[in-house]
C-alpha cells in the first residue's frame, strides 16, 4: 500500500515494511501528484518510471502500485529524497 502526501514542503519517502509513505511537492491537480509519486517510487527503486504503474487509488491518497522488474521488496527503512 502507498500513502501519498501531496503539496508537501519537500519530497521524501518512508517504507515501514508494509506501507510506503510518499511526500510529493506537486498538488493533487490534473494527475500531477500521481506523476510525482510514480517518479519518486521509480527513483527509490532504481527502475524507469515506465515500470511503475498506478493500479488503484487514482483519486485517493491511499494507492496501489505495481512495479515491473522488481525481484524483491526493499527492507523496511526510512529514506529521505526523491
């Protein structure tokens, strides 16, 4: 599960082993926050943005994403960036 926090003062990610919290600076207008979310997840996992697909939650803060070419889920950690 992915929880999005649009219009944040800075972009960052936090993965607790079950939920990925993604703070993006983009507003939730015209898909801008979803695009920023996809780019942030792709950068974090070192995959191209085209490998990250939003499956559910297009208009919600709680989303489901699918990532192609990811052999395992990263271990739980806190990470700033993206």
